[in-house]
C-alpha cells in the first residue's frame, strides 16, 4: 500500500481477533515507530504477554470508572475493555519534557505502518493511568520501560474484528491556505 493510501485509510480499531501479528510484522511496526522525527530519547516496549496486557487493561478500566465525563461513560458501556482485547500493546516512553511529542510522532508512524500491513491499531492515552497509580512501578518494570522514563502513550495492534466501540469521531481539524 502506498504511504498516502495508508494515511487516508487509517482509523482506530477497537475490536481484535486473538491471533497475534507475526514477529516480522511487529519488527516492521517497531522500525516504523523508531523512524519518526525525534527531539530526544524514546523507548518502545512491545508487550505481548496476555496476562500483563490484561492487568494493564483492568487497572486502566478501574481508573476510567473512577473518573468523570467521557472516560467514565466509555468504561461504563457494557462489555467495554480499554485495550479492546488486542494481543499487542506498544508502549512509548521517554525521559524528558519533549517526551509526549517524540512518542506521539513515533506512535503515528506505527499506526500508519499497521494500516499499510493490513493490521488494525488504535492510539491510546487511557493506559497512562495504569502506570501512574500504585501498581505503576511494578508494571513499568515488567514492561521493560527504562528507569526514569514515563509512559507517554500507547498503541494497540492486531487483526481487526469488526467495528465495536467505535467512538464518535472526536477530530476537530481545519485548514487554511495563505498564498
Ligand atoms: C491524544 C489522543 C488520545 C487518545 N486516547 C484514546 C484512548 O485512550 N482510547 C481510545 O479508544 N482511543 C483513543 N484515541 C483515539 C481517538 O478516539 C480517535 O483517533 C478519534 O476518535 C478519531 O477516530 P479515528 O482514529 O478512527 O480517525 C486517542 C487519540 C488521541 C489523538
């Protein structure tokens, strides 16, 4: 798939088959992520352990339910799981103040590459709460996040399975041209 086609086709996928992407596909996603523009260090942890992903899911869900507004509404939907049953969670972490920008650039590359490879994916910020709570230090260690790094965002990836939990499109995007 051409780059432009993948960019225009990308959309958030929120339901996954159990079947995991291949190691080659995951390597391609990691290469794409680490090829993004960067103004500082970024570490990528590719988490494939089902029990660890489930734990991050459950802590995230509890934090969403304890919050207010949109996150609470989403987590209260019947059958809602914030990691949507995805077999892979990619965590982007960084040590400094530019971390979120650096990690988001890397993550967007992964989303586009996943689309190009025919995989589903979704950008996640909700998981940050799992790493900032009381279980955070232990989870960071288990995911291999380097000492002193903060998880800035995540991407789930896998083989898409329908259109469950698609949210209303939250994008507000405008453009003007000055000639
Ligand atoms: C900063 C940011 C945080 C997001 N966090 C989440 C999240 O925690 N969970 C989720 O399901 N989607 C999350 N998304 C995905 C958006 O909901 C999604 O991109 C938006 O609804 C537009 O839909 P699209 O990606 O299909 O174009 C996030 C996107 C951004 C940019």
